[in-house]
C-alpha cells in the first residue's frame, strides 16, 4: 500500500506544531519549556550559525582597513529671518513655503555632483590612491576632463563615503565623510561645507544680477510707454474739449442730470392727473368721492343722503300721500341735479389738467433725448480719456515700483545667501569608526545567535514529525500507553544482538521500566485482558519489532506463558534477536508443511517465552495470513498460551497488519520520535479505525532523553542501581 503525498506544514500551524500541548487550563506554562526543548534539540544549528557569523565578524575586523569619519554641522535658517525689515513681498520671496522643503533642498545640493566635483577638484581626491583605488589619476590632471566612466566611478565612491542627515526638529544639517586618512576626512568635510556656502552665495548673486538686468530693460520700456500715453491724453483733452482733471466734470453731464430729474417729476404728475381724469370720466359719484376728496361734492353727497333718510322715515310713518313727502322729493331732485353738474365740471377740469401734464412731459422728454445724445458724444471721449489716464497712472506706478526693486535686488541677494552658518567645523578624528572590534564582534555573535534561533524555528516549523507524547495522542486520536527512550547504548552493550532486548538484558534501565509501564497500561486499558496483541507501525524502521520483543519479555517476566510470533513475512527480524533458525516458522505452519509445535522455539533466559519465527519467504503474505489456517492457529495458541504477541508489517505500507489486527484482541500502534510524521501516524490510525480494528493506543518509541528528561527523571532519579555486594560475598 502506497501512502498518498504528505502535506507540508503551513506557517499558520507554527504555534500548534512548536508547542504541541493540550488545550487544558494551565497549558501555557509549557510554552517556555517546549521552546527550551526545541533550542536544545537544534543547538548544533544555532552553534553553527553563531560560529559562522562570529568568524565573519572577526575576519572583517582583522582584514578591513580602518576608516575615519569627520563630521561638520551647518545651520540652514529660513531666508525670511534675515529680511531686515524689507517689505512683505520681499520676505515672501526669500522665505520658502515650508522649512522642511528648504532643508531637503540643501541636502540635495550637498549630495549633488556639482558640489562633489568642486570638492574633488579642491582636495585632489582623484589623485589619491587611498580614495580612488585603481581609478587613481595622474598628478596634475583635471577632474573635469576625466572620462565618463572614471568620473562616474569616482562620484560613486564619493557618495558612498558621504553621509548627509538633517537633525530632527532643528535647522541643522550634519555632514559626514569617511576616509582611510583622518586628515583627508576632515579636509573633505570642510571643503564640502565651504563649497556649498560659496555655491549658494554665487547662485544668489547671479540670480540678483539677472533680475537687475531684466528690471532695467523693463523700466526703459515702461518709461517710453508712459510718455506716449501722456501725449495721447493731452491730445484727447484738446480734441474733445475736456476741461479739468476729471473726465466726468463737464456741463453736458450736469444738464443731463437736471433734465432727468425734471422728466421724472413731470412723468409722475402726468400719471396722477391721468388717474383723476379717468375716475372723473366714469360718472360714479361714490367712486369719485372716495378717490378724489372734493369738498363741494362731499357736501352735496351728505345732503343727498340726509334727504333720502328723511324721505324713507316719513314714507314709512305716514304713507306715500303725506304732503311733506312731495316737498322732500323736490329737494332731492335739486340735489341730484347739482351733483351731476359738479361731476361734469370736475371731469372737464381734470381733463384739462391731464392734457397740460402730458404736454409738459413730452416737451421735457424731447429735451432729455437731445441732451442724452450730446452726452453720448462726450462719453466717447471720456472713456478714451479714462483709459489713457489709467494707462499713464499704471505705467508711472509700475516704473516707481521697479525702480525700488532694482535698488533692493543687491540687498536681497546678500540676505538670501546669509542664511547658512557653520555650527561645527570638521575636526581630524582620533579613532576609526569602522571597524570597531568591541562593537562588530559582539554584533556578529548576536546576529549569529539570532540567525541560528531563526533557523532553528524554521526547521521546527518544517519538521512534521512526532516529538511529544501529547502530540501523538492528539494526531492519532488514541491514548498514549508508553514513552520508550532511546536504547542505542544498551544495544552497544547487548553482545552484538541485532535488536536490543532491554527488558531482559537491561532490567534496571529506564527503557526496561518503560516497557514494564507499557505492560501495565496495556493490561489495564480494557476491562477484558487482551490475550492476542498485534504490534504495528505506520511506516518501516519505527521500532515495532523492538516493541513487540520487549513487550513479550515484560509479559513473560510476570511468569505468564507468552508466545512471540514474527508475523512480518516480508522482512522478518525476530530470529536474529534470539539467535534462532529461520525455518520452520509461521509460513510453514500456514502452508501446512510443519506443525505449530515443530515451529515453536524456547528462550534460553525465560523458559515461559515461546518464539515462532517468520519462516521462509512466500509470494503472497497477505493472502496467506487471511486463510482459515491462520485463524485456527490463533485459536490453538489462545488455548495454550496466556498471551500471544504478533509482530506485523507496517500498516500504511501493507495490509497484513489490518488482516491480523481484525483477529487480535488489541493492536499497538508504534511511532518513532523524530521519524514518524504526523500525517503517517494519522493515516495509520484512521486506516485501522476504518477496518474496525481494536487499537489499544500509541507507543512513542526512541525518545531522546536529553529533551524529554522530565518524563523519566521527575524527581532526580536516574537508572536504578544494582545492589552492592556484601562484604561476606
């Protein structure tokens, strides 16, 4: 059976892999011990990285040529602070919008090729072997005449040796230069500062000179334009008849204003009189009386109303034939006639007033239009006059302003270059800055340790093997029955035996005690004692045969009748451990060529331990183990032995273990510390569970006691000591 591809461990499972502890309360206390265990396990990697980095740091200190660093500090103040009371415009021209921008600009200039070229020319760096290396130039050569390739290489060397930094929250810039010669470092750093200051002053002076030249040319043009505009203005005043210095001060305009006021008053009067005429022409006395307050009409309207009231009272009281009613009717007729006459007179009077007002308005409008036309003609000249006058005034003001700026240009140039001050000049350094043994060697050791720890963590993350009993339980989902330590030392003392039989030869060893602990856990794991026990593993070379042998020995030491069967017909190994012949064995029993009694051999050390080897090889081991002959043989062994221990092939590779496990009372799944992967152990456990095999638990084999010592010496006890011989013996 071939295992599917094993998945790799992702970084997300790092903590779970590195600290494989249960999630109960208090499990966090195991994080540091597990980390310490991991570091002890990978100490060779950490030591190798530390030694390599320490060696490289030591070689660097011994072989690196010393370099000295000179430092100078300059202050780049905002230019506006030196405006010396100039106007606001000049201050804004001098001051940048952001001081940080000015500092960064200064740093860029200090790092520029222009400054580097001037410094290299001044200090003759290109002619010094300790700076230029194999690009050194002959004495007397000019840096400006170098080939592009040589110039670029020298500039690159210069930039690598130069370091420019802005001191945080200040206007101070630190200039540092490294060289093998301390005097050269000091000379170069001072040359950089002086070259930058000179360049800044020259740049400001050149800018001021250019501004002065441009302003002078502009002033000549403005002066000519102002004279021409003045001549045009005088000619326009003479041609248009404009008197005075104000184009709006003239008789036509004043008369136009008066006519406009008269026309407005006449128009208002005409509107009022027209309204009166329209009301009077309606003939409604009530409307006329309410709209036009005429005393005569109001008196007549009052008499008319009183007569009508008296007539109505007498008519109601005495009837229509009363003589007084005829008299009142005659008076009422006279009053009505007087009202009509008054209405007619009012209508005629209001008509005449309306016609007179309309005639006056018409006359004034004609005069206004005539005067307005004259004003239009005057305005054409006034507009030209205003334009020419404004042009003259603007030219004069601009000329005066430029004349003032021209005088200030030299002062502004000096102020702009006066914002650089040397805080600290470069001094000749007394000690090299690189290399520093007291710094570089401990730093190399620290980096090596950090690299080693990082490498150890990386290896631990990539290591997907089982390294803890709780981890084996969590991965397999089975209880951990025992932790078996490494027994290579016992193997070396076991008389060249192929497999270590520690339960017999190392009775007082920790490993033998671990197998006895396995025996106890196995017998107490279920209510019914398992009599037929199959031992298997996920992959080969995980210690299943060693576990089967020592488990059988531990059971036999309880004076039980134990049978150890090598059921691994593919790669048998038990006959080598006990020095027994290979055949006849299990294959001969199942093939019917030998009886079980003939194939059984006895252990010399434990008479109650019987051993059946695998026998000769066969072509179909799985089919042979699945026959009825195997079942009947197991039934016979159950009746004659207290325990039967079967050593089976790996379950993830061959199906033999599943076949035998289905006939056994319990199966032991063996995992090897640092060898068995989580995926292989999980796959083997799932395979057994899917086959309905009763798995008793997991045995973690070959644990390195240096990193798992707490499991074996929790109270400081080591290997059990043999009792001393008495004096009498």
